[in-house]
């Protein structure tokens, strides 16, 4: 879709970070925008900001892990605007470290938002987008969806990469007119490291524990990397360009992409993968 003006975009996780930047970028293109998020005050602020571009804007509180809530979001968007042309399954969370390994509650929370949120988005929106004969789906994965990590976040993002590529294949072979993109950002200046503000009690680590030296170093590394990361507005420009040019992969850090050469070489050569970590305490 090269002309986005007067069309409609739906963005989940739109109250802050990349989602908010996507919504603003689409509105500047003349699109109607439906913003959804779980944080009401921030969503209200985002709606007011995006509406200042002069297009029609709606906000809807949505827990994307709840299939019924995503159905309601789709009903609202199609009911108000008659169609949805861009769907950004962008809502995402990351678990807090847990000294007792990773709790079932953390797995359920992260997989619920990051993986099932995308699945519910596909189920609720795509059949109707196919009926209208045009549209584009952007799923927010991560470079964590390509690199190893024993965590709910990594598992969820690997799953998103896989099902997004599968969706791309299906939409193309069935000639639906629906484009698909997989956004795999590296470090971006967002609030993902503070996602625990919205976590259920079942996902929280024990109240009283002292992080290990390794955990403290890892958290400091991640915070510094996020603080120095790409601005969300720049990611929004990449997303816009991928939609209008019908590109599947959206990468923000080609240096991280280069790291995939070793991973793929180990697969082709049938040898053990390289061992690495995000921080080196030595």
C-alpha cells in the first residue's frame, strides 16, 4: 500500500515507546488511528498527542493477552472506520529477573502479551482485512527472536518471528493482498525495562532477594543500551517505509544482524553454536 492517506491503522502498545511513535507517524500520513494499551492515563495522553495531527483518533484499553478484548478492539476499529488497513501487533513486555529461575507466572504473563497478543491480533483482524482485499500487518518481534536466551521474552520473540514468516507465506501464496512485515529491533529507547509496572502479582519475583553480581551487571548493561538506543521515531520511519514498499524484514541494527552469520553457519555446518553472553564480568 503506497498511499496510506484516509486509511486506518490499529496499533497495540500505543501509549508509549515505539507504538506511540507508529501512531504519530501514521497520523502524519493522514491515517485514522486506533490506539490500544493497558495503561489508561498514558493512553489518554497519547490519543491527545496523535489527534493533534488532525485525523480521527480513538483510544481503547486492551489487554492483548485476552482474546475477547482483542475481538472488541477489532469490532471497534471496523465499526468506526469501516476497515483496517494497517495492523501493528506491537504490545510487548519483559520479565523481571527471578533468583529462583523463572516462575510459571512470568512465563504466562510474557507469553500471553508477546505471543498470544499477536495470535489474537491475527485471528481478530486478518479475516476481515482479507475480505476488504488490502492491508498490511506489522508484528513487533525483536533481535531476541534470532539470538539465544533462556527466558520467556526470548521464547516469545522467536515464536513471533516464526509465525510472522508463516503468515507472510500464507498471505502471498493465497494472493490475499495482505502484506506482512516482521520488525526486529535492537536497542531502542523505550520503557521495556520497566515493563514490570504492569505485571500481575503471579509474575513478580520474590519481594525479598538480593540480585547477584551477574544480574546487577546485566541489568546495568541493558539499561545503558536502551538509554543509548535508537529513537522510536526513527523506528516508525522504518516501519512506514516497509509498509509502502512491501518489505518483510525490518531491522534497526545491522551490526546485530551481522551476528546472525555465526548462528546460521553453525546450523549449515552442523556444529555446536557459539557460546556468548551480553556482559563479561572479567
